C-alpha cells in the first residue's frame, strides 16, 4: 500500500517513497517530505551533475557537494548548475 506525502519540492500531494533511500537525518527528511516524482527528477539531475563534473563517489568532497546540491534542489528549489542544461520553466 502506498503512502501519500505533501511534497516540499513540488508543493503538492504525491506518492511517497517506498523506503528511506538516503541515510541519516537527511534521508528521513526526504522520506517524510519528498514524493516519488520529485525524487526521480532529482535522480536525473544527479546523474547529469556526476557526469558533467566527472565526480568520483569514493571522494568525500564530491559526496558532500552532491548532498548539498540535493538538499538545495529538493527543499530550497535551487536548480543545480549543469553546463548546457536549461531547466523547463514551471
């Protein structure tokens, strides 16, 4: 049975994540406040960021950068800077 959350990113009710996908307090915050649709949008942007910046997920600095961008995108509405990418106007 799916659960519904008020998505802080999309500002609407949506189907919640099935389980906590990210560890710690940030993961709990995402699980409680972000819908599946917003998470999928983030995953695409995350992939573009990793590829564009040639990030290594074994590097702690790259992980910190990505986590900061994720929180800014999901909870503050800040688009990550990806060269050549123009976000769709809402």
